[in-house]
């Protein structure tokens, strides 16, 4: 699917984002409305609306990218841990499977489902954050 799906346009490189990783399985990029600096979305390259639509042979490889980004955030963004989540139809703002990988810190103010949003100081701040995550990913996983 293309055209109407913004994440398919990201996968096709026709939608501008701060890309973190890209390989033959997935692309990860900074969320435009992050909970915290470094909040990253991971999407499969091929359109799959929900987890159930992801071909079984891609489940493991896709979630391996999610797992790796969790490790990168702790090591290279100084996060105490991560929050990993995705919605399946309900509250899914874009109907293309995407996992949120969000760096967390103790006492960061995230409580239940009342989530504050932050903004990057400027576009260079977002670009620097994406570069830090990408470099950490490359260092750890090639």
C-alpha cells in the first residue's frame, strides 16, 4: 500500500523523517510527537496494518529490531529502561504496524496512560538524537 499510508511513504523514502535504522526488514525513525527524547517508531517495510497481518516469518526478525533498539536506548541515551508498546486497531493513529520504543528514566513523570509529550528543542536536536541512536545501533549490531 502506498499513497494514503504515511508509514508506507516513510518505507519508500518519500516522507521525510529522522531515520534511525533501515534494513531489509524494518525502518525505525523518531516519533514526531515524542513522549520523551529518543521515542522511536519501528515499522515493517512492507505494509501490515496490524500484528496479525505481519507474515509469521517476519515476526521474529521485526521484533529483533525492536529489542535491539531497547538496548541501544539504555546504552547510548542513558535511559534506565524502555517502554515498548503498540496498538492494534484501537488507538492506532496510523493503520500500519508500528512499535513504540520509548526511553524511560526513573521518576520521568510517566504514570498510567496520562502521558506528557515533549518536543525537540529544534530540528538539529532531533537529527542529533537520531544520529546517536543510529550510531549506537551500528556499534552494537553492525
